[in-house]
């Protein structure tokens, strides 16, 4: 994560909301995380660092892959999510070689030349100084160690944002253009920028592969319940939730109706599905 004022947010209401919604978030991100894990190819006995590990889903998967002779360290700036991650590790059927630490990976004093693999599922786009942050991570990796992470392509290519944004267009004033390099979920959308950051931090053999998939965004026992679940996710955890969360009164009700109608167009048997587009990024230390 990053030292750019986000700690209070992720240790406050936002972190608590993500804890409550961790199952729906894991469900939605599962195919993207799996693609990054496949690219990472963790092996038995390896030492792995999971950056921005959140509630621990990928760290637990990595621990299963490396087995008892390996180890996984998950770091995040959100204590509420790490508390859940630790509970999930304890509750796992078999003892897993995983531990979690509250830390900002950008500046944390990680052991030098220790990790065989550094992994992240949407946890590296928030660094205030990304080159310095990745240089810190690079120093913690063994020579030739592998980097594998998944990050979003631009917001316009992801229906997480585009569906609610189109739905409320005309109901709220247009937002000012975002700074393209400002920390945020879509700050790694430009592949040239990602390559520049990683090469500046000392990485080589940098590759970005586009990955797109249908994401299960809303579920329920009925079609209407699945649509309502998608609406709740958009208002609570989606990248557009900050804008939607500022609405009040009749405008809020109009926005909910519009977003609901938009997701109704994506409802089918099994739930509400949307398109997600990301980069699978790999490199070598």
C-alpha cells in the first residue's frame, strides 16, 4: 500500500466495509487473482511476500502452494482486514505457513534478499512514490526472484466504474479529470508507466499481458436479489462508491434507480456479470 494518507481510511470505515464484504470481493476478483497466481507459479519451499494482502485470500492460496517447507508473509496497512486474515488462517483445515503484518510495503524494513516471489492482487497501485516503493520490494527479493501482480487497466475499460458512471450521468456534475499518475486503483492502467516504474526500481524481464474476464458482481436467490446485491456493491465497495456515497435525498434515490436499471441489463441465470480488464504483470529481480 502507500504512505499517502490512506492508512486512516483503511483502518476506519472503508476497512470495516471491506471486511463485511470480503466474500463478495473475493468472489468477484477470483479469476483475476487466479491468473496472477498462475503467472507467479509458486513452488514448494519458496518464500513469498504478498503485498496489500487484505483479508488474506491470496496469501492463504500461496501458503497452500509453497507448503510446509515454504512461508508466506502478507502485509497490508489495514488492521481490520489483517485481523480477519489471521482468523481465516487459524480456521483453515491444515496449519499453513503464513503470517500477517501491519506494514506499509513501500517503506517497511523487509529482510534483504529473502523472497523468491513477490505477489499482489490489486495491492500495488496506491504507492505515493512507486519507484521508491518497488525499489524497497526489489531489495527484499533474492537475485532472480519473480514478481507477479495483477492491476486494473484504465477505468474506461472496466465496468466496475463505467456502468454506474454512465447510469448517473446527467444526475450529478461531471467529476474533474483525475490525475493519471495519482495513487489509486487505475493508476497502473498505462503499460508504459508500469514498465518505467519497475525498470527504475531495478526489475528486468518486465512483461504485461492483458487479461479480461466476466466477473460475478451480484448474487442472490432471485434475479431481483442479485441485481440489488450488485447495486449494494457499487455503492459500498466499488471504485465509484466514493462519488455515489456523497449523494443525498432525491438525487441519491434517482441514482440508485438508475444504477439498478443498468445492472438489470447484466443480470442472467447465476447472477449479475460485468466485464473486468486487467494487466498481469511479471518481472525479475
